[in-house]
């Protein structure tokens, strides 16, 4: 029985005892607020569930609706899973979509709808609905003690693979290196020996200093993720970037989106992210906006969520290809059998001037 929560977060712990629980738990992205909550509270796993979902691990439902306690392999009742006494939930907003055929009135899954061509989508009406759920992190339950094997499966599936450390402080993150070298991002990323990092709206390209110019690899990749977040807002993608003067409220908001986005992505892939010095200058205006309009937080985090989802999907797609397709047969004919064989594919899927400078991290 799947959780009632759908959309951008999958929070179900598992099915029957010792069964491999749903793989979506490792593929879905948690919301920006939940990621920040994990960071704040020190939760080990980015896995959440509702109170009812936690209790559902103790029973199976019969066709008549009655509940039957779950048993282990020896026919004994399993240890009960529950939310720890005194723990407080965290509210999340989940948008679900109902897709209905305009003529037949039949419904289809939203995932199936997204795979349709633009012409085929014209046959359907899409109705969004905002739902509010109160969720608990897995660490707020007794799952680790009650069902250690199930907890270990969840932990293993959500274990992050951080970048490989080389020579002490040097970092190498293969997916981003591959995206730069092979042009696998939505726009070109050009490392150049110079002192600025920026995304150019008019040229639709990212320019950053060479890796050797940064204090360490984490600063290099953190800056790259910052600019990639800006580039996601191009009008042909998420259409977030609007003409704005340097230092304006719109400019500051976009900088907030990029800083939060890059910080969340860096955390996801095991990197430290230093807040840029110039970003601190915008803090006062951000706090002012939050006080005047709570909607500012909601819309900003929504933009962060969309941008980070777009970037992480591409990073993980490239990582999968790196792990699965060594070019030992030199299929691309370039004479190099040590690289990855690449296929042409559609990639998944900032603020006022010709380009907007965002200086590299120190």
C-alpha cells in the first residue's frame, strides 16, 4: 500500500517485512524546506512520512477493510513502529495533478501525461490541487530499533555518493566534469583563466574561472552549481529570469534562489558550500521581504525546488551513464577508450545586464 503523499516527495517506509521497499524513495527529491529541516535538525536520512504511514507498517489491510497485524517469518508479530513521543511534525505542501481526457472524461496518470507530445497533450485537461501534510522524519520514529533490517535498506538506498577526494583538499566530481567537457548541460559551461564567474543571459552560457584558481574543488563546484541554477531560469527553460538592475529586489531574489539552490545541491552530493560574501549584502532585503510577505518564501522555495530538481536529474543521468557505459570499444571514434561513450539525448528539462557577475567562492 503506497503512501497517500504523491508529487515531488515519496515518504513511504516500506511494504511487507523485509521486502525491498519502493525504489522511488531514493529517486524522488524532497522539498527545499524539508532539506533545510534535515540540515537544521541533523537528521541522518532525507526520508519523511505521515503519522498514518508510520502506523501502516504494523498492519496489512484485507479486502473488507479490516486490519491484520504483520508477522515475521516465524509467525510472530513484528515490533510496532511508531512516532517517538514528543516529536513534532513538519508541514509540507504537495501539489497533485488530475489529468482528464476532454472527450471521454477518462483519467490518466500525470506521469503518463508528461510523456505525451505537445499535440497529444491538447486532448487533456490538467487540474492541480494543493495538499498540506504533516510529516515526520524517519529519525523521529523508532524504526531503527523496531525494524533494523528495514531501516538499513532505507539508509543504504538513500546513502549519498560524495565526490571522490583526491590529494587531500582536492575534489573531483565526475558528473559535473563530464557535463563541462562534453557539453551535457542546457548551456555551455566555459572554465577560463580569468577572475569572474557569471551566467550570460544574452549568450546563454556560463563562464567561470579555471578549477586551479579556486581555493579547493568544493569552491569550484559550488560556484558552478550557483551559475547552473541561474541558467535554469532562462526563458526557454523555467522562465524565471526577468530584466532587473544590479542590487534591485528582483536581482537579490534571484541571488537567493541561486545560493539556496547551490547549497542544497552541494549538500546532496556531499560537498561543503560556503555562502558568498556578496550574498550576505542581500540578507537584509530578503528578511524584509519575508516580513512583508510570507508568500515571498513560498514562491522563492518553489523556484529553488524546480531549479535543483532540473540540475540533480541531469547530474544523476550523467552519473548513471558514467557507471554503465565505459567506452572500451571507442564507439565515438575519437581514439580514446578511457572516456565514457555518449549518446545524443534531450537534456532534462540570472539578472539584468548582458551578464550578471557572481564571483567565485574563496
